[in-house]
């Protein structure tokens, strides 16, 4: 994604009516920010996680939890990263999502 589109994606996410679309946009925003702005990336990953939990969108919630684990690992918060990795592993197992399971192990 072209980072010059990031501000418009943020505006679109905040204005989105459909919760599933909003979750996916929050995840995209977080992925774009995670290397240069981990605090902001974490904020959007947490928003995605909370909203996905509220609308019972477990596949998107899995992505958000893995993303949070990755961000915490990158910022040397290993204990918190491990906690989210284990949560992701459990969720991936429940969903029978092999890709999510592999991702959760990658972050461990």
C-alpha cells in the first residue's frame, strides 16, 4: 500500500458503517504503521481486536491478536507478546486455521 493513502484510509475507517469493513481497515492501518509507529499501530490493532470481538468476527480477531503479538515482540515487550501469541494459538486452533496457527507460532 502506498503510505500516501494512509490518511484517507484512516478517515475511511472512522467513517465506515459496516463493522467488518472497519475491522479490516484497522488491521491494514496497523500493518502499515507497525514498523515506524508501533504505538499507533498497537492502537489500531487493539481497536480491530475489540470491534472483531464485539461483532464475533473471529478470523479478523485472530489477525488482530497476531498483529498485537508481533508489535509487542518488536518493541521488546516479550511477556505481553507471548500472552497474545498464546491467545492467537488458541483462537487459530478453535478456527482450524492452519495459517493463523503457523503465524501464532512464528511470533512465539
